[in-house]
């Protein structure tokens, strides 16, 4: 891998305000990540590749397992695993039948419980040299230390660990604890969090809040894609990338995109990388593409200058009708493509996404379920 360009805090990092979260009042959002903020997918993948280069430089030749953290780092981990040609698994908050899980907590989150498939870790743990935990942003590092503790109690202390994150906001005390435990740290951007909470508190919550839509919207076409790979279970990174390329090939048979069209590609919650990958392929064909995804994170929106999110759209999860999820800063596009791996038989959340999209003037909406 060739050395990638450097990224700065000013370029990528912006501070948002968590809604009703006393554990941590702020959220570090990334303008290029393709999660909360609509982002150009090519730039998103180039940023992920820059982090992959750092990991390759540190551990070239080692047998690695990458673990990406749900929701926000699932796509980062998948892209790194594809570039490094290593095995990959993401944590999850979803229920998967027939799988034994490790349970640990992400205490600052509104959805505390995280899970990692023990069934798959049992198969791979002894065959890799190092586990690299992949995050979008690390603040205290406590979540990762909690998972390391769980793994060591189960398998012993022979494994090497490292962390790769887009942003690292750990203080000296936290970094010293990692050094003490022999866990190496790699990041694109080093920041100091000391002023973030105060900055978040300074913003008024005077953005536009769109509640659950009263009318359910429809779509121009809905398709069932084959060849699904689920990164909540252990996958080979290169094979997962190939499956995403095959997914893109199916989509191009169903939906015609003209060059220079404005297109939006949406992912759903933990299911981010396939949407970003497909969006980047459309961008390569000349479309003007933005990509982001639904999320469990309730973030305040503000009309104040400099705040990253202006409008919030509330909807039921595509995975579970009783779960509240959100989209931010929708716009009007020539075509919208919604990608999901949800098995929920109810179409409530799906129709609510379409209703919000319709309210922004979007008329051509295509839905692709990647399940078979």
C-alpha cells in the first residue's frame, strides 16, 4: 500500500449534541464517514484506506483479525479487512438465532449492550497473531478494554491487541493504561476532548425535527439481491468486498443511473459498508452521489452556524418496529437507493423512510434487500 494523505481535525471532526444523554453530552461526528452526515462515498473510502495503510505498515505479514464496532465503525472495519485481505467480524446489537455471544457494554451510548459472536471467535481465535479493534472514534478506550477482558478470561492472555481509529481523543492517563497492557494505538487524527462537552452545550436545539410520518410512502421498485454475506459473523475481507461488487452488479441490472445524476444511497444502522461501496461505484460512473445511513443515535439538530446537522427525521427501525431510529439532513435527489439486510417482515420502517424522502421531493426511490 502507498502512503495516503493526512487528515486534520478541522477537515473531518465536528461536534454534535447528544439528546438526553447524561453519560456523555457530545458526539464526535465525521464529515467524511458516511454515517450521520451525507458524504461523498469516494472520499469516505479514501479516508478508510488511509487508516488501512497505517495498519498495514505496522503489521504487514501478520495474521490479523479485525473487529469493527457497531454501529458507526462497521464500514471502516470492513474496508480495512478488504484492503488488508484478512478476516473480519463486527460487533452487533441485533439478535441472531443459534449463535452464542460475548456480551459487553458501551456505557456512554444510549444503547449500552454490545455483542460479539463467540461461536465464530472460538473458530478463529487461535489461528491469528493479533486482533485489531476498529473504531471511528476512541475517547476513553474503556469499551475496548472491557471486551479485551472478556476475551482474555475466555481464551487466556496469549493474544496481541491493537486499536485503529479515525479519531483518537484519549487522554494521557488512558493511553498509559493501554501501553501498560501492551495494546498499540493507530489513528488518522489525534484530538483533545476537553472542550467538546462545553461546545456541545452551547448549541441551541433549534433545528427542524420531523416526527414519525403520518402517511407511509411507497417506492418505485423493490428488489431481492442474492449472494448475501453478513459481517456480524466471521467473513473473509476480500470475499466480502467481492460480494459487495456482485451486489452492485445486480443493482445495475435493475436500476438505470444516468451520468451526472444526483443520487443518494442509504444504508441501515449496522449495515453500512455495502451502501458506501455501491455509492462509490456509482460515483465512478459519473453520478453525483451522497451516502449516509439510518442510525439509533438521537442527536439534537440546530440552526446555528457551524453545527453539523440541521434536520432530523424520526422513523421506526427497519429491523424492529418498536425501535426508534433517525436520519439526518435529507435532500432532493434524482434517484435514491436504499440498501438493507433487514429480515423484518413488517414494512413500517421502510415505508416511513420513503415517506420522509417523498417529503423532500424525492420521487424515484429504489429498495434493495440483500438477504439471499
